[in-house]
C-alpha cells in the first residue's frame, strides 16, 4: 500500500501509524479495506476508551446491591422484591452538532436499546444538555432541534422524559453536549447479558433494513470538530421510534424464551461492534454471511454493511431449535429477521460475501487489542480566580441574574416532553429529582442528573466532587437513599495535555466522591473530543455529568 494512500485511509478511520503497525502484528499481514474499517471503528476512542481506560479503573464499581457493573450494555442494581433497576447514560454530541433533531433522537433511541437489550422495560428518560448562547441563530437552531428530537423520539416510543438539565455557555457554541439516559426495570431472573457462549447457535439480525446512514459514526464521535465536519452528515443516523417500540416489545417477549441466549443492540460501529463483542464476551467466534443481510439501498458493499449504524436493529442469538419460536415473536410484531451467521469456537470473526472470504480477524485483537494511549497531562500553575462584580447597583445585578438563561424556568423545554406516559411518574421535571412508582411494589425510584461546568473549569477535582454531592443531595430531598451512579465524561481532545489533565483530575474526584458516599459507578461513557468546531477544547468543559443516582425508598417516606 502506498504511503500516501495509507495515510488517507488511516485518516478516514481515525487511526495512526503506530496503531496500523499493531494491526499488522496482530493479524500477521496488511489488513484489507474492510478489516481496516472494522479496526478503525472498534479501536476508536468512542468504542475502546484507549485514552481513558486506565483512569477509569480508579472508579468504585462494586457493592452489595450491584448485579451488573461496567462492561455490559448497562449497569444493574438490586432494589429489592426480586427487581433490579437497569440504567446508563450516553452522549450523541457530534451527530447533534451536524443534524440536531436526528442526532438527539437517535441518541435517545440508542440508550433505550441498551436498556431493553438487558431484558429491562424502559420506564424513564433523562437528558443533560449544553448549548452556546441563544443570541446566535445557529445556537438557536441547535437548541430547538435537539429539544424537538428528544421529545419526538421519547414521546413516540412511549417512555416518559422525567428529568434533566440545561446550561448555556459560549464554550459550547456550535458543538452542543447532548447526553441521554434511560432507566428500566427487570426481574432478577430475567436480567440478560449479551454473551454468545455456545458454538452452533444461530445469529439473527432483527429490525430495520441496513442502509448507508451512520457509516463511520463511531469514528466521527472520536475526532475533533472542524470546518469539514458538515461533510460527515451521512455519519448521522436516522431514527424511527415507532419501529423501535415494536423491537422493544419483541425483545422483552423473547426474553421469556429459554432458547434465546443473548440480545445485543447495534449502536456505535454497527454490526461490527455488536457481533464482535457478543462473541468475544462468550470466548467464542462468529461466522457472518454478509450477503444475507437485508438492505434498503442498492449496491451496498460489505464495508458499508458492516460499518453502517442504521438504527432500530438488534442481534439475537438463539439455539437452533428455538429459531422457529423466535420467528413467531418477530412475525407477531411485524418485524423482519435475517439469519446472518453462526457462533463458532474459533475465536475469530469471519465474514463471507457470496461464499468469498472478505474479512478474517482474531476477536481478541479486534475487541481488546488496541494499544492504550498515555497522553501527557499538564496542569495550570495556579487556579483561575473568580472576580466578583461590583455591587454599587444591586438592582442592575439582580436584573442581569433574572435575565440569565441559566436561571430561567425550564418549563418551556420540558412541557414538550410527555412525562406522564406509563402512569408511574409521581414527580416529573421541575423538582429536585424525578420520582417514579415501581409497579407492583410500595417503592419509589428517584432519578436526577447534575453537573456544574464552571466549577469543573475552576478545579476539575473539587468541581467533580461537588457534582456528585449535588446529585446525592437532590436524591435525598425526595426521601430516597442514593444507591448508584452512571456518568458521562464530556471533555475535549485528550491528546491535548491540558484537557487530559482535566480528565485525569475529574475522574479522581469522581472516584473519591463516590467512595466517600459509598456509591458504585455501574455504567457510563467517555465521549472524547467534545470541543468546538475549530478543534479546540470547549472553553468550559463539562464535568463527568450527568451523575445520575437512582434512589431506594425509605420505609414511611413514600408510598406508591
């Protein structure tokens, strides 16, 4: 491969020369175009956490109530009565900066699938948003599009949006922060892990047909925004909440079949990620016949099919004798399913197109072989100081505060969301925390999201601890006891020493605060490169937020 051509290919998949050489060593040859694209997707920061993985090991992830910690589609915590709460937060920042409605809508769709893939029924959505000042027409376009996308998807799917937060600051101009969280409930014996652990099982691709939308979405989420970012509009997925509702009900029905062994959503990196992670978790391999995958566009190549991030798709692994029963469920919900592959004992993912091998990769290298990065961290010589305004005219200062968009009512936003659907919401948006009934029990579940970007700018360590403490206080105000945390670490490019220093200190603060409050961190995400369109880090980076804490009822404080 010519050097100039290889550089262009590596730039397309966001890999560097050292990582390319690591791929060659892992597979014993130069990768073909499809294999390079697959490595680029799974070795992206968005999928591999190659910069933050070592730092995240500091977080406390275990506790007496933890049923599932980080590493699965979502975390799960015991709430008594044989029930578990399943929850996670994810970002969709870059897609929302390019196409705000679909970017935010598919962010909601993706986090919903993470929850019902675990066997849990989604019962609540929360969101945490950051925008630039609304005196800019472009920022208003982003703001209105994102809010409409969140409401549009959640309302149509039928899951209440019960809480969240919004901040405005010039550091988020042109590149908003869009974090979506979903919470679900499941019986302990129905909690499902996405692991294909028996050779010979059948792999079905269920839901929407595969299109060209979302190709390189995971890569796009891991690179800096710049003047060329608008060209990546095809990397933004397009959602269909009505189809996702059918998919959710079908997956929950499948969860009752003994022959269904694993369910995995197709999110970032599409089929490449879903298939590889399923097989790798089960210490197995996977053979895929890519020509069997239904497509909604003509002329799609295996590269496009494997890297497409078309929404509303799930992988379902079933025993061969259970395939007929599974298809009956799909037929009931008018869903299409393709039998695309088989679980093997090879430890490799092998892809064929009309009988011709187009990719053959060891899963250990693809899923867990990325070389970890250790950027240099730098810290300011002194912390920035806060200059208090003069108070010669307190009336003027009061009027400025009242006029600030960060102190205004959020009602015009959340009134566009349906927060009463499913009829379990006791306290919706506008309170310290949302409070939901747990059906069939006398328990309530308290949920909140909190974070202060200005505190973290002044001191990432102390600001992050303050975010955890604020979330805990809001939960306690409802009468609930905080039991667990999920976080979303929205920072700029970690290859920049100052940004990596902020990330390092923020995670240290998160770990210390959670240990002090005896709160396990059971899920979360680190969306790298949440910088502005010119590739600079956001002037006031978001702390590890939202910190969301489901709460357990204290006897006598809440009755459903």
